[in-house]
C-alpha cells in the first residue's frame, strides 16, 4: 500500500529535550515536505526537500532542522523544543512538484511543556 | 505575496443540500495549480479536487466541483448532495514558491463544514 508514515503519532516532551519525528514514504517520491498546523493558521511549510541532500526552507523554519540522506526518509529534528512548537505536524511527499497531489502522513501531535 | 484567503471559518449545510466554500488567492503568476483538501476528524489530509489555471473548464469529482474565476482569483468549492461524511475542515491551497525558488503549497486557514442530519 502506498503511504507516508510518521512516528511517533503523539509526543509530549519538555522544553529543551531534543526530539526527532520520522517520516518515511514507499512511493519513490522525490519531493517531501514538512508542515505544521495550528488553529486559525492553516498549514504552513517548515522545510522542503527536492531530492537526497537537497533541502530548502519553508515559511517557518526557525527552530527546526531536516536531513534527507535517503530518498524515502525525511526526519524533522527539534534540537531544543519550546512551547511555541506545540503543534500538529504533517509530512508529505509527491512524485513531482506541487502541481501534483501531495500525499500526507497521518500527522504527529507534539506538545512541549 | 502568495496568499490564500478562506473568508468563512465555519459553514453548515443540511444533509442532501448543496454548499459552496469560498477561496480567493493572490498571485502574479499566469500558470499555477489550485487544490481543495479535506481534513476529517481523523486529521488525515485528503485531496478533494485539483484545478490547473490554464484550463478554462472547471474541475469536477463526483459530487465536488469548483467555480474557478481566474480574473477574480477565486476558487470556490461546491459540494452537492451533502453527506454526513463530508463534515470536515476544508483547506484551499495554491502552488507557490519558496524564497529559494522551490515549489510549495500555500494553504488557507480552513473552513469547518458541519453537515446536519
């Protein structure tokens, strides 16, 4: 089954404790993105990757890091999480640029206390 | 600036009736893509419909159709014969570009649709 998986689905952590949210897709997609969703703000892009070792900042990259060492994986790293990073996070992938459908993962609910 | 505006934070419709969700966007491009995504309570993002700006014909997918007005930069979603399963948050999205020139989706803030039995 073609899918994008994220782990963990839920995470409660404390300020400053480094964490990684994993994202993996099995569709051989070149393009992958991370978004955060906040009430009243919709989804905003954090980072974007066009291929292995090629990444680009989105609208809200501060406080986040990404890496793309393998085509299928695109982890999101929060090296020192803060409460304002409490949000719902989505990973997405597509076979081509955003002119085509982006396939979204199930989301990760992160709470930073 | 590439922005997407959904002016209706919440909408409601009676089951079996028709409802239209509004979306406007701002762009200087002539060729672009627009999308409607549905997010049910499960939080999964599901593509509902896609429109290419160069196509004059409005896209349709079963009970879902759009009214694409390029000059007005308007992209509304019409849901016919509404069903209880249509209750969800609906997001309008535009294919824009990052500062680095890469493509990205720019989302509106969403419209929460309630379907009343």
